[in-house]
């Protein structure tokens, strides 16, 4: 056996918190392999792509395996990005290999070669220029005529479908040539001029421009106050300094409309990165950023992982949005990680929202973020008038009061659009037997003490569980008493749609929820079909943002009451944000808007504070309550979850965790069954760890997590750690 053999330390995408040693692939010298390079290695029966994170010497008595291949000549993850990901791994107490794999686009994680990202164009050769005047009319001649100017392939694809075949002919005759395009040469004049910023916008844009290195700004402005114009100005300033800009947007906010606005105004290619792209396209956008070719990257949550070798600015739009938090695997928060990256990159970050998260407001109050406020709507638009409608003892049709129905009729007659918001999809939330009280529950979710209702779908014919997806037909008769008196109770978006279609026959009624808009692009098609003609939109929170609706004059909010009494510490914040965001959709253009909030609890403090004082009054009151109750942002939380097909193992595992924690100087509650104690056949329990001192919480986790991995019980169930959980369920 050799005395010492040089090995590569490799982070692999496996749930084990340690690196693995490999010999370099045959014929490769370990010292020539750089940190951050991809490496293909054997792992059990599998082959995995890992990232080299160090060099070392094989431990005595252990015979390391040789790696299979070194796919790239240079590191894929390096510099600031690699450093920030290492920080993320230690902050989340998650295996580095899994964090690095999460950051890579899927195609690269699988080991596919780095994609081509250079853009190409075509132009006539000298021979082509000479030949053109004498060419016979036809497809090749028409194409050749276009090539008097250098033409981008993307432009040819968009405007001259089928160009590739005649182009091949031109090239074979030596008349046309393909040229790599220099990204700098792609910069065109913006096709749309910027409006003159008002004083508040100017002030915000100036403050961002004046930032020297890292600075965090909370751009706190009501819907329609022109936040996007401030981002655009800041991005233009960043581009003018020759730097790259990253813009994060919520899943639903990345509409073709929004992208077109960025493209038209910035005059540079805008690279989009979202779940609608295929793996190749995602890898291309990611690599274009890594190579500095992408100057503006607009993307959803996972775009926070793009390499930014020439970073100049990071923007997080709708920073309060729930879609920034990853709910499985590596449970990162894209807004929070974006702040970490901006700091490491030494660039300003702008967090924008009409309803900032309490975390960001707290940071603004304590001076960690600069607070930039836009208090007025830009242009001529007026804020909507909000009215609380007391519907106690009123007749309701699918949850709608007569006053609401009258207001919808008036809006349609005036040529406007109305939006009915109900945060419950499906036909009805419950199927009830009118004779014996039986109701339909999911057999795979819930427990006898805490049953989980199935939602009625398909116009009353189908039952569906919103937690596990289980479906079954509505029974013909009650399984308990054989009565035929089974009745859907309450109203979801489907039933509201049905009632509105009856009531307003002849008007377009468009339902927008996860059920109706599953296909990507379907949502945009639905909006396009409606246009600006009079009509009614019915939907869930998917309607709270996204596609701009300039002709929307009325918003009716139905059924906020369920949200008013939810137990989770975040539910009031989420409800307030949702209400304000939906309300903000009314009257965006020059038409004044009205918002009606139906409720059985008109005196509820949340509604009262929101309507009389606005979101900031609510936030102040809520921050006080969070502080008093010991919740974030005043207390830092971590949630340890465990689930198994039997109830005992999760509770035992969490009890062991609790014992291992000993007296770590933090608050520990549980183990307790989770608020949703059974889902898809798994029994779930949780342990909550809390401390007012982040450092103390993390010290405890750092001691605990490796010991959890070592517990034999850990392999018999599913467990996960969620640092900074958004909710405790
Ligand atoms: P937000 O992002 O805060 O919702 P936007 O930037 O989308 O607001 O602006 C709302 C509307 O007002 C848009 O139609 C935008 O073009 C317009 N707008 C924004 N700023 C100005 C301005 N300074 N002058 C005129 N119109 C403006
Ligand atoms: Zn019955
Ligand atoms: Zn279920």
C-alpha cells in the first residue's frame, strides 16, 4: 500500500453531512483539479456528479475509488457563489453536497456538458453581396436580401420561421456566414421611453445609485406607486456601469407582460429563468450569467443561485411573497439568501413590496435596511375605496351578498371588470349528509380526532383532498345512513363561477385558480381572451398579482373569515398582505376602484386596523404582538419535523433529539403532533426550537444535527430541519 495518496474531497448530493474522498480520474493529476470543478464519481451502484471542495491525503487503511471523469476544464462553482453556498449549508445545517446540487441547473447536476450560450447571427459574405443583385426571386433571394444587415438568430426565429433550410443553401454556396455575436453589440436603444420619475421615485433611485458597495433598501410603496419604474432606473444605472443585474420575482409575477416591459425599457437581452423552461434552457440561462453574457436575469426563486461574475445590483420584487421559500429539500429563503449574496458581492439590494414582510419592516425600523417609501400612486391613478360589508343575517348566494351582486352588475354596466376573490378552489369545501351529519373525509389524511375534509369538485361530482391529491367520486348515498341528502356546504371558486354565470348570462366569467390554470401559458391565454372588455374574474390568491388588469374597477372579497381565526403565527400577516394586494388591483389606471370586503366579523381588529389605518398600522400592531408572544422577527425559530407510517417513531425520534439538546440555553417545545397530524398516510410530529439569540440557536443546531444523522432511528423515518420556518405546520 502506498504511504500517502492525493485525493479529491468531493461534496455529493446525498443526505450525509460530510465530503467523500476520491482519487482523480485515470491520467489526471489531483493537483491540477481546481476547487469548484464538477467530478463524475461512482457511489454505490450509482454514478453521481459532485463538486470538488478540497484536496487531501487518503486516510490510512482506506482505499479511495478513482473518479470516473472530470467533465469541465474549469470550475463551475467558484468565488462568491461557492462561498455563499458554503455559508448557506452551514446556516441551514444541510449537507453541502445537497446545497451545491440545488444551486446547479438540473442538466448540469446530471453531468450534461456545459451548454452553448453564445448567440449567433448571419450575414452575407462578400461573394453573397456580389451575387445578391443577380439572384432570382424566391426564398433564398428573399433571405439573402435580409442579410444585408447582420441578423440575430433569435430575430430570424421570431420573424422568419423556416429560415434554416434556405440558409443552409446560401451557406453551401458560400454566400452567407454565421457569426458569434458579442453581447455588447446586442445592446440596442430601448424601444420605450421611461416616464419622468416623481419626487419620491427620484429620491429612491438616487439613494440606490449612491450606494457604495453593499446596502439593503426596502422599497415600500403601494401598488401602482411606480416601484417597477424605480427598479428599471436602478437596473439602467447598473448596466451603464457595465454590471449585471439580478431580479427575483414571485412565481406568478413573471408574466410575459412583465418580461416585455423589461425588454422594451432596458434595450438589452433579458434572460428569464423560471419553471416553465426546459432543462436545457435553464442551463443556458444559468451559464449565460456565469459567462457574463446575460446582463439582466429575471427569475423566480431558484434564480437566486445564478453566478454573477460582474454583479452590480440585486432586486427582489414582492419580497413578502411566500413563493420565495422552498418547502422541501433544501429549505432556503430566496430573499434572505439574496441579501447574503448581495453583501458578499458588495452590491446594493432592493427589496420591493406594497406589503412588506414583518421581517423586512423590522429591519427597516432597526436601521439595517434603508426605508424608501412611495406613498402615492404614480400617474393619475387614485387609491381604491375600501368598504367592509357586514353580511350577518343577509341572504347569501354561493357566499355572495345582494350588495356585492349589485355592485358587480353596476361595474359591468359601466364597462368595467369585476374580480371576486375567494381563497378556496373547488366547488364546495365540505360534503355533508343533511340527515345524519356525516361528512366526507380523506382516508389518507387527518386522524379520528382531527379529520381532514375532502373538497367537492367537478360541479359536485368528485371529491378531492387538497393535502394529498387523493380523488374519488361523490357517493350516491350517505355511507353511514344511506340517505340521499348529501349536500355540498359552503362555496369554492367553481360554485361562485356557476352562480355568476347564471346571474350574469352574456358576460364573460373567467375562473383563475390552480385547477383552471395548470398548464403554463393557459393563464395568459385566458387573460388575453378577456382583454379589457366587461367581465368577471373569479379566483384564489393567484389573482392577487400577476397580469396587469387596467380595466378592473371592482374587487369583492368573499370569505376572509376562515383566515381571521387561523392559529399559525404568520396567518394574520399573510391575510393582511393578501387583502391589501387584491384590493390594490382595483383602479390601477385612470378609473377609480372600489373594494368590498364581505365578513361576519366586521369588528375584528385585523379588518378594522387594515381599513382605517392601512397595512402599516396593521404591521405595527402585529409586530407588537409578535414581540410579546416571542415569535419572529424577535425570536429565531427552527422546526424539526419527522414523519412515518406509524405514530411512535416520529415522537420517539424527536424525543431523542430533545434529549440530545440537553440544556442548550434555548427554548424547546414538543415533541407534539403536527397541526396537520397525518398527511398522505404519514403521521407527523414536530419539535420547535427557539431563541431570541440567533447565535445560540445555531450553536445548538450545530451540535445537534450531526448527532441526529448518526441516530439509527433517523434511517427509519423521514425527518427534516427547517431553519427560519415560515409557518409552524
Ligand atoms: P408598482 O410596481 O409599484 O405596482 P409600476 O411601476 O408598475 O408600479 O407603475 C404603475 C403604473 O404607473 C404603470 O403603468 C407605470 O407605467 C406608471 N408610472 C410609474 N411611474 C410613473 C411616473 N413617474 N409617471 C407616469 N407614470 C408612471
Ligand atoms: Zn347520513
Ligand atoms: Zn388526503
